[in-house]
């Protein structure tokens, strides 16, 4: 029985190793097509992989005919087997099935880090938030039966019987009484914990279409996955902007209809206000990501954005990432303005995202410093 269980566990581990290999090999495809986002759960993600069959031997009918049986000449074609249906006709050959396998988000994040060679994030600063945790760390004389500790109860009964002379080594019967019973008890302990806040900003002006917003949606999913893997608690905030910025929930962030002009500085001002009022850089690790097609209203607003970043936002955050997605009219100038005016700044990264295939490299651009 034990050997059967061991074999099952070995087969399971082998199967998981094969699945992990499939995911690593096709990770770029999974990232680019966004297929996993609709399949995510609270703790697991459903991964579609090709159906896997381990080879084995099977008994067949002895018909006396077939490959390797009977006479034949070099070049004689082998008889075709059953074929799939063609032109709408029925066939009798098996199809190519897709198997969906649940994988923990934590394991998916590990695969992402390995494949993109991402360094683990180094939390900024020495101050941490104290989080209260209930821990079973003591023994009590009272408690529910579900928390009774048999060994401790037995020891107390044994000590009592020995000290009172009731213990008989020839007939070692230990009978606990009420006062012998011992139970697990818990204490509330404060544990220092590094927390993080991620602020996403997105341009929803008239030049940002559904394709551009879908790129942002896919990339932010993978950024979230990696940051949450590095921190036990993550708060996520969302800002949209055209000519005016506003904070919204996640659903609104990804499904707002595009309209209006673009004033990027409105988003940067709101982001700076949220950080100042709610997230002290001494206690929080702060990550900001802004996505736009780069068509800002004016050169004057570009200069204002650079000033806000240099003076207000960059000194407070672990990382500021700007991702520029291309629209049908071409690439905007905003990314060039940032790259030309913000130089030698370790916590600033700009990434040009031409299409879905570029998301893979963009994630590496943003997270490759381990900030």
C-alpha cells in the first residue's frame, strides 16, 4: 500500500514537472495573448497545455498483417490508418485535446521570474508596518476539546499519579482527570511586514483604443503577479486621465470608453497627492506605472510632467515605469521627452510597447532591476 502511494506521488511530481516545462516553454505565448487573465482564480490560474500521454505498451489483436509482418518490397507505401473527417464528413481519428491544469499563482510567479531572469525585489527603507497575527504559542488549562493536547494532558496525569503514589508500574494505567487537561492557547503577536502600494495610471483619451487598453490590462496582470509574490500585502490604486484625471476602481480602469484630449500632468498631480496623503515612503514601498500612447496636449505640459516626476514623485517611489503603447497614427513624443530629460535615475524606466508581442520584454524592462 505504501509503495503504491509512493508511486502515485512520484507520478504526480513527474507530471507537475512536465507541466512546469510546458509553461516555461510557452510563457511568452501565454503573456502575449492574455489567455490566462480570464482563467484566474483567487489562488490558482488555469493553464491550457497540450494533452499529455505517457507512453506504455498495449496488447493488440494478432491479425497477421501490419508493419513488420509479411513480405514487402522497399518503397512499398504503408497502409494509411483511420483519418480525420474532411469537407464536413465524419472521421474516426482522435482530435488534439487541450488539458487545463491549475497552477498556484505563487508557482506561476516563480516561473515568470526564472524565465525573465527577474531579481527578487528589495524593499526600500528599514521601517515596516506592524501586522497583528494570532499564533498558537502557549498551553492553557482551559479551552475547547478541539484544541486539547493529548501528550501534555497525559504528562500532567502521569506526574499527578506519581507524586500522589497512585502510579503502579506493574499496571501502568494513566487516567486523566479534569485538572490534568491541557489546551493550546494563542497570543496576538505583532510582526513587522513590508507592504507595497501599486498605482496604475492610464491615458483614456480619444487616441487610446481597445487594443491599447488590452495591452495595458495584460501587462498590469503580470506586474501585479510579480509584486504580490514579493510582498505579503499589496494595495492597488487606479487613475485614468484624458484632459482631467480621476481615481477609479479596477473595472472602470479597464473598461472606460476613450474620449477627449490628453493632459498627462493631471494624472501625475493626482498620483502625487495620493502618495502624500496616504502612503508615507518611510512605511510603504511605492510602485507607479503609467501607460499612454504618448500624444500629450502640449510641450509645456511635457515639461510640467518632467518637473513633477523629478521633484515630487521619483524621490518617494521604489519604481516609476512609463509604458508607451502605439496607436494607429504612430508613436507619440512623450517617451522621448522623458528619456531625454530624466537620465541617470535608477528608479525610472521607460518602455516602448509596440504590440502584444512586446509585452514580454516590457515586463522585463520594468521589473528587471529588482527595485
